[in-house]
């Protein structure tokens, strides 16, 4: 038995365009199946919805708006997170360097022992 592929969601504009193409004769059902790797039952379900008027431009626009709102909310959360990180970085004091032009690194651990000369570069 083969394992099923990943669960896919198709946008309403995609369904609408595919149904319009099939009904207009631009593409056949079997070609749509092969091209988009969609089952015949799913295409039939979409065509039934299309014929009943359940797939329409208003629903497609609502779907796109919902996707945009989700994306905007995610971006807003990311901006908030980055703003907090930036504020924290600004408030964190920096360690002074011995010489003002040197870069300072904090290294923990024992001092490195010199090689006995047996190592090759």
C-alpha cells in the first residue's frame, strides 16, 4: 500500500479558473487531473459546486482577503517581535574595550595550549 501524499488546499480562484476552463473546453477533465494531480472525484465536486453557483468571484475575493488578513497578522506579530528585540539590544550595555578601536570578544574556558609543532596547516 502506498502512502498518501501531503494534504493540499486549493484556493477558490484556482478552483474557479479550473472549472471555467473545463466548462469552456479549454482543458479536459483528464488533462486537468494529470496536470494538477487532482482526483476525478474532487474535480467533479468542484464542477458541481461551480454549476450550482457556489464557486463565484465573491467567494474567491473573500478567500483572498482572508489569506491577506492572515498574512498581515503574521507580519504584525513579526514586526512586534523584532521591535522588542531591537529595544532590548539598545538597552543592553556594551562591555568597554581596552582600546576604543579594538573589537572585544568574550571567550570562556582555559587558555589555548600551543601546538608542539607536529600539526600541519
